């Protein structure tokens, strides 16, 4: 299966981007939850703020950017496995081999056992980010992802990033703890944060200049 490299590699991290301390603190809490959902329209800094949190936490992370043309269970999980293999090359290889052979029934109950076992043996904390979830609509993707989240080992933290709210199956809790939900209301800059943002760029926003 041909996969596009840039879709399972993290985007470039912009270290000079100004992120308010409040938002940094909110996003660092993803380490306390098995599942985080970040849902906000374009322009709210979801990707940049999340990358900042992940680099600050300093644990390995895998990143898959979903596209509409990959809206099938086979392609979705092939990309997820390749993203995880950027952390550890052996993770999910048996699953990848079965995907390549067309031998996986993603609607079944036990398809992900090998992948979960590989992650269990990894031991140390890691993050799996699935970006642009709004591009996914295949019902089997969501069903298989729900099962994967439910049985993922405690070392795995899954982050879903979307311009719209994902299906309720991902926002109602997944057993171990409640889902951590970060919305546009959280990511929206306050007026003091806007002023600080421009001041750090040499622009002083005062009442007289507004």
C-alpha cells in the first residue's frame, strides 16, 4: 500500500509562536487522560498549541493527518501504524502485513489485538495524535477506533484533533477516565492575551490606538 510520508510525520514545530500560558497549561493536561478531543474551527491554533504541549511534555508522539481520500479502515489503520512506527519500528508490523494482504476484517472484535500487545510491551508513555478527524466519515473507522481506544494500554494517550465535534462515542468517556475536551472557548485568546501577543511582536495595542 502506497502511503504519503508527510501524512504520518508531525508538522513543523514553530518555536517562536506565542502561546498564552493559560492555553499551554490546559494542553499539558493531555498527559492525565487516555483520550483528548480538541475541537475548534480553523485558525484557533490547535496544531501549534498541541505541538507546543507535546514538545514540553517530552514524551514520544506519533502524528497522522487524516485526508478524505484515505477514508477507509485499511488506509486509516495503515497510516496509524506507520505513524507509530516512527517511534518504534516494530509496533504494529504484523497488523501492517495483514493489511497489505487484505486479510483484516475491521468490523471484527479482535483485529487490533496484535497492535495493542505491541503497544503494551512498549511500556513508556506515548501519544498518538489523529489530526483533521473531520475528514473521516466511514462508520467502521469510528467503530474500530472506539474499540482501540477502549483497550489501549495505560501508557498510550490518544488525541483527536478536529474542526468539528467528533461523534459522541468519543466525547462521553472511555472507561478509564472521562474524555478531556478542549474546545474553541478554551483556545480563544482573551483580550489581555491578544494585547500580549502583539506586544511581543513590538506592537502596543492601547485604547488610543484601537
